[in-house]
């Protein structure tokens, strides 16, 4: 049941990530967007809400442990995310929810943040790490995220002393008006990771990027105690 709830929370929480990416921070901020969550509902449809404990899980949230593939770690908060390919090494700040239900965004453009309402990196489901691409015209932590390629590694150190090593499977750019929430945040049968920032054309008049860049990765190795 814990895994079922975690996956359900990942769907909702990560959709909230997308909503947060649509909110302005400072002009030319990498996660800037329309003030009212351009293209997103103000309340989430039942299909995106987590299943309460004790109730019947939907088909896309069933705890199918016999169907889990690959390595899966217990939950443990992440500490930092080194990405060798693009020269990133960032401490991870926790990202929760604002009063309006949208996910917080990192307040420091040099730091990436983990959405703590979803799975921890290495646990079952799509963990989410977000960061700015620019801030007031200057490169931010995920400025080079869009240059990543399949086969690149993303490394996440965790509080339990384990280091989760993810391999990138694909890098995609999506229009914010047609963001595929389910494809990015839906239930999966493995320990996944999504790195998210903004990209594409920058609309200077509205201080927003028109697209999101999403890096999809999968847990491939574990280092450290018991790894």
C-alpha cells in the first residue's frame, strides 16, 4: 500500500511541479511562466489525485510488486545531485507546496530542488528534481540541462549513505501548453528520475519560456552501504 500511495502522490506532486514551473519568479527566471498556471486547472481532476489509504487503488496506482523491474531502494531523502556531463553539483533543497497548492521553486538559482511530496530518488516511482535555467539573464543551475543525451549519468547522494546512479534514457522538450503530465509523472514500474527546467523560445514581453525541458532517467546502480 505504501508504494501505491507513493506512486499516487508522485503523479499529483509532480503535476504540481509543472504548475510551479509556470509561475513567475524574477524576470527571465528559468522556471518563469504565466501567473495563473498557463494551461493547468486550478483544481486537479480525480484522475490525478492520490488514492487514500484503505481505499481501492486505480489501475495506474496498483502496487504490483511482482511487476517492478530493476533496482529499487527504500525511501531516503536526497542530499545532493552531481551531474558530471554538464558540470553540475548542487545541494538539493526541499520543495513543498505553496498555499495555493502549487509546488515551490528553488529560491537560489544556483541550487536544484527535490519535490519532497513524491518518491525519493531511488525509490519506486518518478522522483522529481527541478532547477532554473536562467535568472535575470544569467545562467542558473540547469542552464545546460538541455544538452544532456541518452547514456549520461545523474548521481544522487542520499541521507542513508547510499548513492543512486541514474542513466538518462531520453531528453525531451515539451510546450508548456501541451505538457504530457501523465507521460512525465505517471506510475512506472521502476525507480525513475525526472530533471525539469524551462527551455525553448524566451518570450521577453511575458518574461517566460515557452517550453519545458525534461530529462528522463532510470536507476542503474547503487554505491555505498549495502549497495
